[in-house]
């Protein structure tokens, strides 16, 4: 498949027949792995510098190769490089071009390395940058959410469990929950950097090499912390791909949960938020419609991201260690997930910027569904020295009574309350105020205004 100058394959001295047309069609990956060109060139530069330092190649050859590589990098950057399917992948495309530019001395570049170590060195560097870029986007969305939170500390809405009104919360408390989720995502991505920081270059095909190379030198030069320990494991290992795909899956799962929540809140039945025209779409038949398509897009894309994660897990399952062609798919899978996630974070960020809480509707809904019942039970425990279970039962009777009378808890008179629990005084009615209810949750991590304010400050400081 890979032909050298005189138009025979690189392995033509061994394999006498041309590959079948079918294999030629499926065997190449250049359209996917050309994304790795920068990393591939840096890797090659570091490699030949090391070969020279170790007196494996001469000063002249090293310089010639580096000159050729820089030229190739420029050509690619200027869209003047012709990627060829017949050269299979990015490594061979670059090597072939190097022959054209500098001649036979290009043949020294592949001393003491294999594409097996080359590809994962490139890939680890690429994933390291992608990880940092995703974390940057997560920082951006967190900043947006913090800005909205700051403006909505006192915006009261129902907190839901089972999608039924549970207890009143601040809208900002919901938003700050999203900040926690994205902060964990950032940490998850950052944790992957440790495994990514071990440099594969120099393990060659699977055994290491008989040349006196300096793997610590190339590792350092390329920004890794240290070389990997075992050459067979190194060419076989794709855990770092799984780590990335798992992290994208979890982050995307978070996005899908938030998207679903916003879709519900945006529905006509809830009507708790309004999305600006920038982030909705119309219907071809129903003129009144403003649909949250983008949120649905985010929810749906999570499926593709999970699929990619499972593809990779499945490729690796039962695969004997060292290199096999099966592994080549790792890049397509990871590139796809990376692209989807990056877009998804930016789209959700845009949606947050174009979202308005319907504060009156939120407050209105928070005053429904006997949402302050737990506050009354807590009040009874505190003021009438009763166990929580007893207070719970009294409150349940009060809720039943209100339901029968078709009244809200706040519409009950003290006389009505006293009929059920004579110890109750007028003071008790205060607990039915939803703002008081929200603000009373002062336990660490609770929804009180002060807690939220402090959390926002903390995140603002840490993120900058
Ligand atoms: N393009 C190949 C890949 O990504 C590079 C490694 C090829 N090695 C081999 N022994 N065929 O997997």
C-alpha cells in the first residue's frame, strides 16, 4: 500500500503483490489521522534530535530532516500538502513527502521507532490539548452560569423530586448544582492528564530497541513527565482513550440532564423559563410554535457519545496485547466525541445566555403543591418538642384538610390549624412563606440565600 519513490510499496521488498482493491479502500486512515500532523512533526523533530544527541545519526542528517519536516508542516498549514490515501496514514504521508523533499536521507527518520509508538505519542499529545480545551469551555459555561446565578439568588421556585413540587429553592441553587456538575467534569478530565503524561516514544514496535536511545530526552522535549515503563503494554494501551471517552460521556450525560430539565421548564405546562428567539426554532405547520430544538439536539447527541465510548470498550475487549489493526479506529471514535462535546458545551452556554427565568411563574408554582409542608413539620419539632415523625403525621393531617377544603396551606387560618393541632399559634403561619422557607435552609450546601452567595463568590474567585 505505501509506495516509495520508485513506486513500490515500503514493504515491497517483502510483499510482492499489490494489496487488493478492497483492502486499499478500507486500510487507510489518512482522512482521519491527518488531524495529528502537528504532533507527528513535533514527535519526529524530538526523535531525530535525540538520535543525533545519541550519535545515532549525524548533525547534517538531523538538520536536513528537521528542515524537511518544517517545510511539510508549512505546506500542511497552508493547505498545500497533498494527503494521499495510498500512503495510508499521517505518519507514512509525512515520511513519503520527506523523501521527496530531502531525498534518501529521509530514510534515517524511522531509526529506533515504529508507527506503533509514533501514533500513540501523537495521540496522547493531541488528547492532552483537547482535554485542556474542553476544560476551558467548561470554565466559560461555568462563568455564564455564575453570572445568571448572581442575579437570581432570591428567585424562588419549586424544587422537584419525582417532578412533583417538593420544597422551595432558589433558582440560583439549581444553577449552582450545574456548576458543581461541570466542576466535577473538569476534575475528571484533569485527572486523565496523569496517564497521558507518560511518553510512548521509543518503545518501537513492541520490544524497545537495540539502539542506545534516550527516552527521557524525547519525553521531556515533548512535554511528557516520563517515558512509559513497559514496551508491550505501551503499544497495547488505549486506557487513555477510554478515560477521555468516559469523561466525555459523563459530561455529556450532565448536559443531557440539564437539557431535559430546561425542556421541561420551557414547556407550556411549566412555563418557568423563556428561551430567546436565538435558540428556538419554528414549526413548518404550526405558526405559534417556538421549539427548544437545540436542547433536544444536546440530549440526543449524548447517545452518540455513549455509543463511541462503547465502541472503544468493545474494540478492546479480548484483544491480545501489543498492536493490532483493530486499534486504528480509536482516533475516529475519539475525534467524533471530542467534536460533539466541544460543540455541546458551547451550545448550552449560548442557551444559558439566552434564557430568562419567568420569576412570577416560578413563585406562583412554588406556592402550589403544599410545598411548605416540611417547613411546618420542622417548625412543630422545634417549637412544640415533638419527634419529627409525630410532627410529620400532624402536618399530613393538615395537608389532607387543606386538600379537602381546596385551599393552599398559606390560606388556612390559625383556627383551622388549631383544630388539628391545638398547640399551634399564629407564629406557625410564617412557615408558609416560601421565601422564608428557602432562606431557612442554612445547613452547609443548603439553599439559603447566604449559602448561595458564598458559593458563587467561592467559584468566582477560583475560576477568574
Ligand atoms: N495508523 C496506524 C494506527 O493508527 C498506525 C500504526 C500502524 N501500525 C501497524 N503495525 N500497522 O493504528
